[in-house]
């Protein structure tokens, strides 16, 4: 079942290998069916004061046996589906690589 501490720790360890904003410490919190990631906004692109912002939401879809990854549209204050993945590892690769800076803004 999700959330669980094993996957939460796995996500925390994986985030250490991200490409962007490696000098801040993101927070991985359990949510209803997955995890919610927040981090200080060191670029000040989203929050001029450098406050904590939403980075991503991960949801496990039990009936589909798949993970969904969402990004936050800060201008519209809504979560947008990025994709669905068969494995948590693949999802974390997308989140960490982030070439278009849709997560780590």
C-alpha cells in the first residue's frame, strides 16, 4: 500500500541525484495515495522570498499498477499530469533529470 516508509526513503535517496537545485533539501511527505515533494525555492522564480514550494506529486494507481507524476503549475495553482510510469525508478529518473525545468524551477 502507498504511502509507505520504504518507498518514501527510496524517493528521498533518489532525489539526492537530481540535476537541479542540489543544494536545497526537498521534503518528501506522504499523501493519500502516494507522495508530495516540496522544497525551498532557491531560484526565486516561483517565490521571491525563497519559501517552500510544491515540486511534484507522485500517486500510485493500484488498479493500473502504475505511478502517476504531477507537476505544479504555480501560476494557476493546479497540479498537471506529466505522465504515467510502470515503475517508481523510471518516474524518479524523469523527476531528477528535468531538462525543461518543469519541476525544479
